[in-house]
C-alpha cells in the first residue's frame, strides 16, 4: 500500500489492534567481519518511517547518500501519521520574520525549567543538568530551525505558523505562564498540506515518503529489525531483519538511524517503567523494539519512565489498549474532574501531558494512589453545547461508557457499579463512602468559582493557554439551544440545578512513551561507558526524550523527532 493511499480512518482502525508482542533481541554474536555476506547495502539505514526516521532519510538522500528505509508495519508514517503533524521549534523562520527574538539563553531556561524542574538551577552553566543532557537540549535549539529550513528548501514540507483560527493568533505554549518563557506563543508550526485539519500528520508522513520515492530510496515495509550488527572494532555496520519470514542482512557503511516508536503497546515494559498506562493513541507497532536491540549493542539507557501522556476513556482502553483518541483538552465549561473521594485534584483545562500526571500522586497517609482513576462530571448543558468534542459524543448512544443519572445520587451509584465490574483490572478502585457528599460540595464550590471567574484551588482560566485551547477544543455544537457562557471566564460555567448529570471514567494513557537509550548532541547512542557507539543513532520516541517530561507546546513530540533525525543524518555522513 502506498503511503499516499493511507487515510485517517484506516490508521484509526489499525490503532485498535491488540498490542504486539515485545521484540526480543537475539543473543549477541562474535564481532562481525566486514567480508560477511549482505543482502542489501547502503550508506545510511533508517529504521522507522515517521517524522524522525523519515526526516533522517530525506536529509541523507538529499546529500547524495545511498539510503534504505525499513518499517516493520505494513503501512508508513508510524504514529506521526495519526497525529496533527505540528512541530514545535525554537527560533524558526516565521518567528524571525515577525521580528520575534527567541533568544537561546531564555529558550533553554524555559525548556529545562519545564522538563527537568527537580534539577533546574538557573545559576548553573548547564542549568543543573549533566553535560550530556544539556548538550542534547542545546542541540535541539541550535538545529531545529535548520531542520525546518532544509525541509522547506527541499520542498518536502512547507511549514507555516500554527495559528488558533478562532482567535487569529499564534498558539500558546503548554506552559506559557512560566516566567522563563519569554516567547509564550508562536513556536508551533504545521505542515502547509493538511494544515488546520486532522490530516496534518498523515500529510507530513506522506510528503516525506513522496520525496524518498522520487529520490528512488528503497522502502521496505513489514520488515522488522531483530539485531544490530557490529564489526570487530565495535562499530555498527548494519542490521539483521525479518522480512516475510526470512532473515535478511542490511549493511550500512555510514550509520544506522533508529527513529522507531516507544513501547506503549509492550505491557511488560510499561509495567516495569511507567506509573500507569491503560491505553495509547500510538499505533500498535509501538512495542519498544529498540530498547533490547540497543541493550544488546551495549547502549546506555537514559530515563525509561518518560512518556507523552494523555487521559483515556477507561472503558475504551479496557476494550482495546490501542485507542483512537485521547482525552486531550477536555471540552465543556460546566465540567470538573474528581477523584474517588469526590475532590478536584487538577486544573481540568491544563494540557493533556501535565493533566495526566495528576493520576500519579501517592497519598502516603492512606498508602494509595487516590487519583488513580478520575471521574469527569458534567451536565446537560456541556454535553449538548459541546457534543462531538471528544470525549463528549455527538449523540449519547455513540459513547457506550457514558453514564447518566437523573440526579447526582443516581449518577454516583452508576459510577460505583461500573467500577465494581472493572475492579479486577483497576486495582479495585471504588468510590469512598463519603464520595456523594463530598462531590456535591465540590460542585457547589465550583459553581461559586464559575460565577466569580476565579478558581483559587487550581487557577482554571487564569492563563491564556486555558482560554485559547478551550475555545479550540470546545467549539459549540451547531443546533444547540444552550446560550453562550455569560460568566467572566469562558472555561467555567455553573452546573445546572437539576439533572440529568453525566460522567465518564478517565484513566492515564499515552500518545506514546518517550524513554529509551541516551543520545548525545549528535544523536549518537551512547555506550554504557558514556562513549558514543560508532555508527548508531537515535531520534523520536525510541530514545530518552531530549526535553525530559515537558511537552513544551503543540508539536512537542514531532519537533524534537525531526530535529534529531536531521542531526543524525548529517553527523553520519560527516563522521
């Protein structure tokens, strides 16, 4: 199937496929001899076909290198093809054209403060990080705009500034309010083809593949790498892979660049390294293949516990770990999240990555994770006015996990009954005995906040991010009879005095994980001794995220992925 034939419907359908089994690296052999036979030979081998590997392949091919791309799935594009295709980049051409000075010193302070807050030290030359991780995030700043410029120059993808069409201004970062963020909006770019639509990521993946095909780059789908091959000097010289049940060997004289996915669909790795993952928006090929392969090659692991997080509708995730959508920016204004005790625990309008981390708080007084599951409560106004904005269904019958009650007590009884049926898969989470009383008091308190336009508990609506992204993800349903929100903050509206009321159970999930081997500023995979493994590179979700736990803004995954794909290709050709 040509990547140009891929539709979002096909990708979403495949997103529900059960998780694939984890790839296990073959035992390491004795060092390979360069005279060994090979089935294929190239200068640069790119493993994967999303933004990371695709960009690496394009850059290498544009400089005259012989390139081969291998992809274990039968379709191209990886999770990039399922995304919006937005890339978050420092100091890019559109900012410069508007006269915005995205200074390196300020930019790095924002990135490290947000992504490595426990280590951040503004008085340190490396902002509190070790030299390797500081060098990596510095390389992101130095090369991100260059990568975008090169893709535009090659006419691969004509990016443009991602603007919030409903307010006609650049999209704010996910931590626009941090004092370190001197350019709080405008760093997000979108591919000109497919921009402003759900086809953005598919168009980006297709444009990368189209360039490669035009350059006559061999692209092998349904080809799974099973071993990294080294020569007698310890240099990576190629790989072994399985294709149609047969083992093939591919030699790469300049480098092997892995741009594969994370491990969201490898339950064993998730259970070992993640606080909790019930489901993922990533494609089912995200099984963490690179981790055991890199370990067998002697790689040093960076953080394995990182992920790009999103809440998921629990019922959907229990049915199929591969979910079509995450609960990104929660819709509605008369809507809150409460835990098993009926208490709000987070600003419901925060970005998906940060909001999901509220699930992981450990209550030492009760030896439990009280927020392990959260309950999205809303009324008839919100589901009618914003129906169709996920996870609100356009028609109630479309969401089988939607709970409805004529009164709060009736709704709470249905929540607890649903939890009882899932107890064997959730650690036995049930509502506390005083949930009903506490939740009603929480609703009453929120109603008062909505009327005043001030949320003293979590600051909902205080920052531009909350307001702008709410308007984008809470577009009013055509035909609704409910009036516009007349209260001071559009993100908050009092609940109706009478039911019906509704609920959805939300659980922690991922767009994909972001943990794996540690790279350096050249995108080289480091060995256990901290020295680069010659000929081995990584970019994208298969490595330890260059930006740590921070989802810096829209496109916070694709921006670093394509940047380090660009860096890897250029270094491989010059090493």
